[in-house]
C-alpha cells in the first residue's frame, strides 16, 4: 500500500506570493500573458511588463494596493488591478493563483491525502493562505475537479 501524500502548511500569509516575486497578469493592451515585477528601488514599487506587445507601466506612488480574495467576481493583481493570468472557473467557484509558485503550493495542498498544520492556539496562524481557502477547495469530494482546474491553469503558462 503506497504511503499517502502529505502536505505541511508552510504558513504563508496572504501577501507572500503577491509581494515576493512576479505576478502573472493579462496584458491590458494585447490580452496575452504579462508580468508585474518588482521595480528597482523600494519594495512597494512595481512595473507591469508585456514581452509580447512591449507594454511597460510603472505603478504610481500613492495608488492603493488592493488584495482581493475568493468570492470576488474578477481576480486582479493588487498593484495594477488588471485580471490575473492564472484563473479558471469550476462549477463550485473560481480558482486563481498569482504565480507558478503559488499554483504549485495550491496543487500540493489539494492533492495531499494528509494535510498537516500547526495547532491553532496562536490565532494569527489560522489566517494564513491555506486557512483562507474556501471550503469547496478543501473538500476531498471536489479534489479531482479542483486538480483539473489547477492543471488547466498550469497548461496556460507561456514559457
């Protein structure tokens, strides 16, 4: 009998994937895959770059950073508010990810038969990324459908 796959909650907070690296978005000019990357300078400065049409935008100082969560009709990046590239619909709701790394963590979590986390006696821990996932993503009965959605998003990546 094979051992069940395990997932140990890495305790990423809700800003980890949006602030740590590249966010993949749909280019507002050509509708192809673009990136929101850290610009040189302070850590809150971002640049929207499309390698297909050459679009390049710098985020203006003072613009709000808006992190949306599940339940919003259109998932957008927090800096330029353009639609995320990695998103798809299932019959239960919308799946989305900021980056391939975010997608990998979600897939590992959903595919795991055993999902471990630290005890929740420290209240801040239960509000991590995994704790905020909707119940329909966490239910084992939806595992196959959610994995198919995550695989569709992975297939849409442009190398």
